[in-house]
C-alpha cells in the first residue's frame, strides 16, 4: 500500500503509521483506507479495512504544552476492561494506535431512550471506578487554571473583561475539596463524539485526556452533554453510585461542573486565538443556544472556524458564571 492516503501526515507520522499497520496486519492485504473526521482533537484517524474486518488507525497531532503523558497506559487499561474498543497496537513514542472500529448508530437511537442511555452512562462510569487506577497527571483544578491563564495571555479580550471569571475561579478553587488519594480512572472528555453506540452498548474512545481524577469530572461532562435534564442526571448518578447522591456530593458536582465548563471555554478560546483577531473583545455577552443554532443554520457562523470557536467559548464562560445550559461539544 502506498502513502497517498496519508498525504496530510508528516513524513515521520506516515512512517509510524506504516509501521503500525505492518505490525498489526503483516502480509494481510489492506483493502481500503478512509479518513475519519469528528471531534475537536488534532489527531488524524483512518478506518482500515483488512481481512474482512475494520479497524481505526489513530495518529496524534502536535502535542500541546498540557499534553497528558499517560494516554496509552490509560487506553490499554480501559480496553482490557472492555470500556474502550480492543487495542491491537500502541506506540507511545510515535503516538500511533490501532483499535477496533465500532460500527456506530446515533446516540439518539439508544434502545430504551434517553433515560436508559443516562443509566448506561452511569454504569460505564461505574465500570471505570473498578479498573486498575490510571497514572496521575495533574489535579484537575490546576489544569483548568493553567489553560485559563493561557487564554488570559492571548489578548482576546479587553483589559478587565475577564475579571469576573478570574474571581469566580478563585472562589471555586477555594471551595472545591477533593482527596486526590481517592482518585480513580477517568476519561476526562466523555463528550458525545467520544461516546459510541453500537446498537447494543456504549464505548468510550479518544483517551488523550485520560488519567486518574475525581470521577465527578466525567459525571459533570456527561450531565452537561448527554443527560441534560434533571431526570436524566438523576438516573445517571443513581446508576453510577448504586444509590441516590447525598447533598454533599451534589454540591461538589456543581463546583466540578463549573470547572469543566471553564475548561471547555479555554479549549475553544485557545483554538480561536490561533488566528489573529482585529481587536480585543470588549464583552462577555454570548448568544443563547437557539440563537447559536440559528446563526449556524443561516451561515453567519461556520462550525469550527475561529469566529465560531470564540462564540462557543464565550457561551461556556456564561455557563461557568451563571449556570446557563452549555453548548454540546462536537454536535
């Protein structure tokens, strides 16, 4: 097989991809290579058809300064637990992996409807609790603060505009209490594009953010993106805990939820800052969810552009500050 399918990769990435394919398939002919898309990751993913089966070849992009070094250890543990698809090959040095391809169906078609799906998400989070614990990377509030500090340095916003965000972040950091000794294995990015439904069960993919953490990080993201109603949140929490949550846990969940929202604000605004802006933004005003959808449908905002990322980042800031409903990442 030639390299034409991998034209977008660097020479080193292409060589690593070919090495992975030789390791997994040997002399088995590769029938087709299809570029996959989705999510906000910088990784390149390809569907590989070979030997009557389908696989995913994943090649990571340029590592960020916040790159988690435990991605592949975590993915292997999750794969062995049946939470992630089967892992055939992983090379930490070249950051290339080959896994099973999951034939997916829309999450909205989950058998039993949204309530059953919320319960399945809680059970998936519970299964992660039971795995050998992933390696430690950083305390979650610290990585949120580091990412947000980067946003503050970009000059995207006029002076003092971000003061309310900084003040609330300081308050939350003081109020959030978590014994890191109780950390468990966490995916840390279970947004809809990373949760796959095969018609029978859910899988978690894209483990680049996985390390030991407070499980409420996963829970908060799932609630904001996949269980967006009180009854669904209740079902997810019950399935995860095996009991109703107490008031102390719910209070901590709200703090963690605010941190996850600011993290996503940082991700989108950092992406927006990659392109120079005409002038610093003088306001944190953000559109409502219906207004955003209308702007995208009308072509005034194009998904994935710096302008779109900037608006979505501001919407996550509004969620962080005021508890407004968040946009859904990747949808």
